[in-house]
C-alpha cells in the first residue's frame, strides 16, 4: 500500500505563521507610511505601559513586609 506524505504544517501558532504575515503584507500595501508609523508608536507605548505595570508589581513584591508591630513604651 502506497502512503502519501502530506506537507508538514509550519511550526508555530496560526497567527505567527499564516495570519500575521498576510496582515503585515496588506498593511504594507494599503496604508501610507505615516499611518504605519503611528500604529508602530502606539504599539510601543502599550508595551511600555505593560512594562511599567510589571515594574510596579515587582517593586511591591520585593518589599519585605514589616514583622510585628511597634509599640511605644512610656
């Protein structure tokens, strides 16, 4: 019995291997350069915002909680 080999699907997720490159090609073809630059800058700002949230959370988790309570003695 002859077995036919099927083409191996590309490794990675659907968006990274199929949808992403097609969307990128459409954007490169249809949108003017200032529009592409605007969305690129917006994407960077979103990532910087996420980084800021992560930094704040890391700082909060890095603080050692105060053990015990302070009592003033007269």
